[in-house]
C-alpha cells in the first residue's frame, strides 16, 4: 500500500513537471549579419506557427567573461504580452515583428544575440540566434578653416600679430654677405659693360 502511494506521488510530480516544462522550438543554426559602423540594422526574430500565442519577447546578448572564460546573457530589450515599438529610443527598439532594431551601431555591439519568444501555458517557446559583426569605425579628419578676415576700425587696419619664424645669427650674416656680394658683382658687371662700350666707340672713330 505504501509503495503504491509513493509511486502515485512520483507519477503526479512527473506529470506536473511535464506540463510546466518549457519546450523550445528553434534551430541551432546561427544567422550571420554584417554591418558597417554607424549603420542602422535590424535583427529578425523568427516566428513559428506554434509561437503565435506568446507572453513575452526577449532579446539577449551573450557577453564573454574573460575572467572565467564563460559567457553570460544580458537582456537587451523585453516586451510583455504586446510588442511595444518604442521609436523614440535613439539606440534600440522592437518592430511589430519582434525584430530588434539597432541604430548607429559601433563595434561594441558585435556579438551573438538571441531572440526568445515565451509561449502561453501549453504552447512552445521559440528562439533563434544571430551573430552580428560590425566593422571598425574610421575617423574622418575635419577640415581646417583659416580665418584671414580683419576688421577695419577708425580708418585703420586693426593690429594683427603674425608669428615670425626664428632665425639664428649665422643665417642672418650669410644672407647679408650674399646680398653684398650680389651688389658688388652687379657693379663690376656694369663697369665692364661701360668699358666695352667706350672701346667700341673709339674703334668707330678711328675707322671714320
């Protein structure tokens, strides 16, 4: 009598466990999505026929924990009963098909995402996974704009301070002696030209 009672209790617990056990429908395959930095992308959540009557839709992201090598899931966004499409959120939202919309993505958003659709009692849960790869952001150098405008005040240009390059004494002396040498060479060349002109004039007089 006691054995049959224990057996009956065990069977009842197994039945309750079977009724409350979550059955998940989905594929183990991972969908790959590639995007560029600062793009707006959509990660689709697959609905099966058995997942139409659901209680919640949750998107998870797997985060690698470098300390112990394990992966942890964090909730990205969750919607109860009715999908709430929050279009005012600047970073993420759900659309009417429970797809996850990510805006202006960066490489930090790369990783594996999972969509989990929890069904009502007696239904089947549905899930699918998406691996997102985002390319590195390339910084664009902003153009340098020089402002050369000046103000004309009281009929005179405003004082403008212009930094001048530093010049050492040796370079100044070198330039100075170069100018002197150029001036002397010009004087010598001029004197030579005058002498040649005079000699030519003398030759013409002798011929006449």
